[in-house]
C-alpha cells in the first residue's frame, strides 16, 4: 500500500482565472477591505491621503492600512514578514491587488501614522457599537505588559546610576594607582610594567562613561522621573511575574463582556494599573454611550519575602 501522493510538479493544472475565485464569501479579508473602504483617511489624519499632483506616485495609504490590519489579525507584525506575505499569500494578493510594497515603506507607514492608526481603532469600536456587538453592561479592566526593545542593562534608576558611577570611580582609581606604582618602583624584569598609554586610554574611556551616567543622574533629578531607558525612551522596568522584572510598556484595557471585544485601551509606562482603573472605566462608559456601567478588575497582592 502506497502513501497519499500529491500531483506531479510537471503536470499541467488549470487554476481559476481570477483571484476572486480563491477568496470565500466569509473570508475576513473581505471585511478588512470593506471596512477600510468606508473610512475617510484624510479626516483620520493619514499622510498622503490625497495624491500629490507632481512627483512619483505613492502607495495609497488605504492599501497599506489593509496590509497593516491583515498583519494585526494574523499576528504578523514584522514589516519584512509583511512584505513576504504580499508575494506568497493569496489573501494578501487579493487584498492589495497584487501590490508588493517593500518592508521600509511598510515600516515608515506605521511610524508616520501612529495617531491615525489609533483613530482607526476608535472607528472600529464605534462600528461594533452600531452593530450591537457590545453588551454595554459589564466590562473588565486589566493591564498587559508588552516587552520593549530596551534591554535591562540599558535601563537605569537613581540607585543603579549611583552604583555604576561608584564602580567606575573605583576602576579609575585602580588604574591611576597602577600608573603611580609604575612611576615610583623599579621595573620587575620578571613582570613587565603596565603600558602607560593603554592605562591612559582606559581611564579616558571610563571617565567618558562616568560623565554619561552622571548626565543621566542629573536628568532624573531635574525631571523628577524614577527611571530612564536609553533605547525605548518611554519604556520602564516593571514586574512581569511574581519574581521577575523586565523593561516593558503597560497597556490597560477595558473589555466588554458580551463578545470579549476591546472597548478602550491606552499605552502607558506606569508599572501598575491603580491610577488607570477609573480613567479606563469612564472612557469605556463614554464610548459605549450608556448611563450606567458595571466594571470589574482583578487585584493581585504580592507579598515581599
């Protein structure tokens, strides 16, 4: 008995003539296309919503928005992976009319239209309300931690900066003592003296690093902030599990009970949700346009050992 075999790659196959034939009537890409077609991209604040009269033609922001939404729904966030989808994914080919923007165009669109994309989220929420997809009686508010690009070593608070500056001072003093010792004592034939030029270069490097840390410490003192991150400026060190921390963003979210759809969300660098519970509840009530709204939130107490 043989295995189930596929067709020979050399066999001639008659595919449907239109891409339309590959997309079923209930395929989600049809909703994406219809939703974007109804949006006024100019009012929402998208760049190049009106084509320029001169110059090289640009991609329609509606097409790039379709691609962005498709990636969001299918958990494809990388601009390079989205570019690949335009070349191999029949759904994306249908959605964009076989356009294939490069990854930089996709990344620039996302970077240049952050506020407009947020307005798209709000338009979708309002559409769900019109369609009766929100119950409008009970919402749950909770925060989620999204890891930033910023690593732990590039996140500092006042105590850590003070410790780093102290460690650099000790290293600098150690190198200076090595230079003084080399000047006072006769060289040991069995142990060559430290190279003065190398020590001076190391001292200069350490002093430069110390000046940078001192500048960060002064910045924290002036601004009153508790932390500073060097890669993602707005990211902060937060507790992500009961016994570990990471540099993250906190996203408080209000979810409606009927179909578990998001009503409101906000990106913040506040490590806890306490200051945002009332704010998210009031925003959810305004969005749902209801007189009364029941709100629940989980409270977790972590004891220190």
